[in-house]
């Protein structure tokens, strides 16, 4: 049964599998001192400019390491109420760092200076936690994408208020492919200080990367990396995957395809009477409301999640291996289920 539940459900791209196989040819120095990791670090520099790279097992680990580099226990991280660090990481950042997460309500999953400003009034007051990081997701948990202008304004605002910008890039490839700019233009050039670069949701087997652009945040990064249990002894097997991902535009090819399938899905289901697309399909996620009677029968044929139990808003995710045939089969099945009830 093919799934529209999450891009985490997808398999591994053949070029990534080949890279893992090729990395398995002999012994190599452990903990990232191997040739493959050095080559991959150079590739990251080619795409982003000067950067410190730390490889991690998963997205939660990447976010914990990144935020640990940027936050002290008495400081706070401002995010949205939908942020992965707030909703889906079992309190890991707070537990690992001791910092406070400050979730802000937002309609489209994005933050802006106007929303954040009221939360900065406690700066300098010893009785309150001190705002230090603005954490955003790109693309957001609601499938929306920050424009370059929105990102620049946010980063300028953060730096003017002595704060850092952390970008959760679990789906950064999808966002950058949608913006049709370079990786550097969509991150460093906008002023992002530190970010995670997602691999698992875009064709990799395992692994994310923490990219640190701000030199101030690089100082103790290696120790935080190890202390957070994210330093992999056989690091070459994560690095090899990123080397493949960053070569021959593979990251963009996969993300562009996933985005294209999401747009097709949104277009096709929106033609069905009784289906409402609830959010902008900027990247590879489609949010919709369908007649309630059709939800469970549709889930029996295709896995997906009810995003909001109160409104029965659904989330459908497309992946690098989603096919046009699967999208049309999903659409036809949904149409049949709605008609059947009438």
C-alpha cells in the first residue's frame, strides 16, 4: 500500500544506495576523519560557502545539536505553535539544553517580526527567560514556504535584537526547489546563522546535517555534537549519502519531483465536489478537508494522517518516489468514495 502519510515513508534513492555500497569497500578512519567526510564537507562548502558541518542520525538530534550551539539554559527559543521542536520532539530541546520554547500562534506556519516583537519585552529582566533564538521551519509544517524577502526581513530583525536564526531544514530541499534559487541564496545570503539540512525525507536512508554559518556558534559545536550522542563512529556512511545528494543536483531533482506530484494532487482533488484545499501547496504537502465519511475508507487504501482532529483537516505528503499513476489512483478512489455515499 503506497502512502501519502509522510515523506519519511519513502524508500532510498538508488544513487544513495550505491553511495552507501561504495563506501563499504574497505576500512576508514572513524568519527568523521575519513576521506569521504572531507570530500562531502567540501561539497557543502561549494553549495553554501564557508560552513562547519556536523552529521547526525535524525532531525531531532540535528535540532538539539543546533539549538545547543545557540542557546544557554536561561534563554528561550521562539517558534510557531506547529514547530517540530515544540510538537514532535518529546521535549528533547528543553530536556537537553534547559532552555524554554516559546510557541507563537500563526495562521500559515510562518513567523514575522510583528508576531515576535511582543515577546521581546522581557529582554534584560532577570526574572524572565531571555529570547535568544528565532527557530523557523523551511518548508513549514503547514507546507508553506518563506520567500527570500520574508527570510531576510526575519533574519535582519533577529540580528538587530541580538538573536540568532535557526532553520529546521528537514524539507529544505523542497523549499529551495520551489523557490528555484541556489541553496546559498535561500539560507546564508538571507542571514540564517545555523540550520539542519534534511536527508531522510528526501531519499536518504539515515542522516541529517547541522550547518553552522555563524562562527560564534562554532566554538563548542564539536563537544555539543558528541554530548548529544549524535557523533557516529562510521560517519562515512552518512557522509557518502550526502555526497550523492549534493552531486548532480540529486537533492533538487528529487525535491522538484515531490513538489510536482503535490501540485498535481492538489489540482486533481480540488476538482472533486466536496473537497476543499485548505492551505497553499508551496512544496510537497497538500492539506485538505473531505467529507467525513470518506476519511477512514480512504485511509484503508492509502495511509495518511488527520492533521487537525477538531476540523478533520487532512495532510497528504508526496515523496521523490511518488508517481503520477499513484496520484491519479488516489484521486479516483477518493472520488468513488464520495460518490458512493451520495
